[in-house]
């Protein structure tokens, strides 16, 4: 990859970076109830890692 990123490509990469985050902690009791302890990453829509899955950008 070149040293300087094109602004549109940088924007697309930034969007992909935010998609890899866990869901907020408060969604767990909202979905499963107060007593259930579940990891917030369990109900994140897109889980991607820079080593595992590449993007077609």
C-alpha cells in the first residue's frame, strides 16, 4: 500500500474499524434479562479481525 491513503479509502477503512467493536454493555440485560451474564460481543453484527478476515477495499 502506498504511504498516503486516499481520503475515500481512509473513510471506508474507518467504517470497517468501527464495525469490529463489541455491542454496548447495556444491551446485555436489555436482551437477556438482569440475571444472565453474556459477553457483549455475542450480539455484535459484524465481527472481523485484521488477521482473520480481510476486507475487499
